[in-house]
C-alpha cells in the first residue's frame, strides 16, 4: 500500500509540474505568435510534435531538424535561423514525453524528461535564442543525458537542484535577484516540498543556504543575479 501511495504521489507530482510548465509555454507561444490563441499551443504545436517526435532522439540539434526540416536531414542547427520558438518546441517535446511516461507508470523516465522540459522552458522564458546559447545548452543537455545511466538516475539531490535553479529563472524579477539570497528565500518552501515528493528530506536549517549554493552554480547565473556579473577591469 505504501508503494502504491508513493507511486500516486510521484504521478501527481509529474502531472502538476507538467501543467505548470504547459501554462508558461502556452503564454510564451502566444507572445511569439500574436495571431494565435492560447489553445493553439496544444491543438497545433503539441499535436505536430506528437506526430513527428522520435522518442529515441535526445540531442537538441537532431530534434530541431526533425521538427523544422523534415525534408532536409542534413540541415544543422547552425544553418537554421535564430528563432525564439526553438526552446519552446524543445520544452514542449520533453513535456509530452514526460506525460507519456507518467501514463505508462514509468515515473523515473517521466521525471527525467520533465527535467529537460523545465530546462528549455527556462531558456524560452528568458527570451534567449538557442543560437546564442547553443554551445552551453547542447553541452549541458548531453551531459545530463549521459548521466541518466546507473546511479545518476536515482540522484534526488540533483533533480531538486535543477528544480531550484529553474524556479529561480521563472520567478526572476525585472533587473534580476538583488541580492541572490532573496531567490533562495523566495523558493525555499516549494523546493523543500519538491525534494520531499522525491523521497528526500532537506535539513530545515540548511535549505536556504543549500539553494543559494546551487544558484551560484547555474551556468547562466550572471543573467539572473547581477552581483555575479564580472566587473570591467580597471584600465589603471
């Protein structure tokens, strides 16, 4: 019975997170396509992705070629025009995979796909073109994909860390977090709750400090935390 309840909690957690990401992506989709209604995200984009997606493909460049250049398999991401829709497409792809995995009771695969969906959603919301972050994003994605084997699949702390970093991106106020510790304080409750859903209880007195440490490790931290930006060197 306890195992069943745990599976139910995991399933509900995946669904809730997918619903939240879907709302963010839908808003971003409409912002980028003013002539579309919010429902078009699901009826048009998601429908198209389901028709073209190949679940055996994880590499972002290959996925974009699959969706955007179906008749030109030789096309590379570098040859495609810079388009802020790219991260929306990638996030929606992994989001749909997460929902499919959840429906099949494959909760671990669902959370893994959800992590990818959240990562690309963060980039989409930041409004940055994939072409501008290609090297770092692809490298990061490939690293995470490689780590899915073996013990990394059960690394609850890693998943919580990525969730915390993603929430800091999503909730970032105009001008960035000042100071950085404010972001950790703002998201501490939901991060601790997320960890508990995964079966990991964070030490109460260390939650804020741990999150603050994780936020410092974000590859794009300088975009969200002004205090981490490098100051120009003095000419004197």
